[in-house]
């Protein structure tokens, strides 16, 4: 029999067992090459294609080949670069579809690795030019470092300094919206581009990657897309939490991830939550945990002020320190909003010729926060004290007896009594349901310490100023 006749027989069987889209994507691009005795050689577009077939369609291949050649039928894979129409040097992987121990799927990736050269890195043929999609303004130099981002920043810089030799592969940076994930991700790319101009870098969002896959499937060009990605030396993928529910994208990304990592390519990812909380396939989670996970947390007031000052410097805008502090007191969780506030201040100043002051800041902030405090409330005091002592507000309301938290809680109770008309019982309820005697003891403790502890007096003076800043006038 002719090899094409045998393969067409296999295709007829396969067509009955897979959906039309999968058949067009993964089987129509395959070409039969030759038939020797009971061995059929088929040609697949690239190495990733082979791995995909072995992982997802091995049983289908076994059954179809058995039907065409009998129980002793064997299948040989040959890798081809479809763009160049060249065969990779001796790139062939055997697998027996009839005998135990050498059937499709029996040989793992480790056996396969090394036996087949990457067919897309061909001597004498220059790598294609890849547009990085990077924004040049995102660099390490203008990324403000603080305790909230030190680990992530240092890890990202380490990857950028040695992208082919880092132990952090992949590096996964996670944190809430507006804390600088994209800035760090692109800073890696910009640094690599400057230090290693011959390396191919690609920044892509998960949404864009998914759209590329959809378009490739619609145009029967999945092979071209995967060929392209195998040329990338540093892959930067933003918002991988958006892989949720995208089964095909997860499948392709899993195999692409394995290929890039095996070829010592650097991978840096961002997401809005820890890897363990991602709603994606477990096999992807396990791959993402191979490297380093670094989180970005909300910066403290001083770091926020440094960020605002740096951005103002870039815009050549002078913001008085009291205005900067006022803005940063109210913008706490989303650094991106600081840039929005700054842009609005510049706009108002330019249109109305107004000076940048507290009153102008109040007007602008009303577009960014639900309300600017018009009176001193227990919530304002708790938030101010918690920020001052670098604690979560919930700690002040908890039952922990850690010394630093106890002191912050006692100061908070004292200030609530000083600034509001709350009763002792009401204050106790605000601080986790404590009884009035506990509140009274806390207030007395702070008052007694004020007489002998100069550091405490300075702390209270500073908190008084910050509370009044948070109050603001209507």
C-alpha cells in the first residue's frame, strides 16, 4: 500500500472520533512521508505539535493505525519547519502503536528531549525580528522601591540581568490592581533589550495571547503561531488569572511553557492573586510554582509620597509636601490612581491657572475616592493609627496580645475618646467587642505614659496632625 492511502485511512477513523475544529487544527496539517513494512512515517509541523498529539490524541492515533496496519503497525514522527520546507537534522521520534513499551505516549518528554533539535533554529537562517510591544517609560530606574515591593523588584532585576541563567524561571509577580506589576514586567523587557540587544523579547497580555490563538485556529495557522513563539528568548505575560475558563489557551500555553523552559528561555508572569488561588488547571499551577513567586503589597504613606513625587518630577510639576501627603493619605490601595490625580491637578492648573494647593487637591480627589472625610470618626482614627504603625486595621480589632499591636490599640482607643463623643461601651464594640473596663484601662495607660514618655508624646502629636489631615474641611 502507498503511505498516503494508509494515512488517509487513519484520517477517516480519526475524523469520526474528534470534533471538526480539532481535526482541522491538529490532523489536517500532518503529511504522510513514507511506508516501510509496517512503519508509517508522518510529518508534523514542529516539536510542540508532536508533544500535543502525544498528550491529547495518543489513543486516537493508536486505534486508527491499528485499523490501517494491524496490531504490529508502528508510527514514526518527522519534524518539519513549514516556513522553510526543510527537515530538521535527523529529527525523528519513533513510537510503536501496537506493542507495549513503544507505543505513542509511552516515551516521556525527557526521552524525547535531546533526540530532536529545535527545527526553527536553523544554522545560516537569521531569526525573525520580533516586535517586543514594550513601553520604554517602564524601567527599573523610575520604579520606586519600598518594603512593599522589594522582593519582586530585586527578583525581576535578577532575571533581567541574566535571563538565560536565572533560577527564577518562571518568575511570577502577583498583587492587586495598580501596584506596579506591569511596570516591573516591562522593566524586565526594557533592561534585557538594552543589555542583550540580540535577544528576542515579547510582552503580551493574556487577552491578546488568547485572541492570537482564536485567530490562528480560524485561519488554520496554529503552527505558524507556535513557530513564532519558539523564537522568543524572554516571554513576558500579563494577567495570567485571565486564563480561567479558556481551556484551549491553557492547553497551548502549557506546552509552549514547557518548550520555552526546556530551551532555557526566561518566562515572567503577572497575576492579581497567589498562584494557589488561580482558577486554572493544576498542571499549570505546578509549572508556575517551579520558579519564584513574589508579591506586591500596598505601599505605606512614605512610599506613596515618593511615588507621587517621582511622577510629578517626570511631569515637571511642583507639588507642595502638604498637598502630596493629603493626596497620598486618601489614595492608599491603587498607585495608578496617584497618576490619575496628578494628571487632573496638572489639567486644572493649566485650564484655570490655579495654584496646586489643598483646596484644589480636594476638588480633584472627589473624582477618585467615594468621600473625603468631613469629620473625625473612629474609622479615620483607626486607619491613621494602623498606617502609622504599619498594621492592618483588623489587627486593632483582633484579640492578639502582641506588644506592638496592644500599644497601637490602646493609642487608638485613647484618640477615639479624645476626638469623638463615643461612649466607653461603644468604643469597646468598635475594637472587637471589648468591655468598657478594658477601654478605660487603655485610656488611662496612654495618659500616664504621656507624662514620662517623650517618644509617645511625639507619636501622638504626629498622629494628631495626620488625623486632622484625614479629616479635611468640606
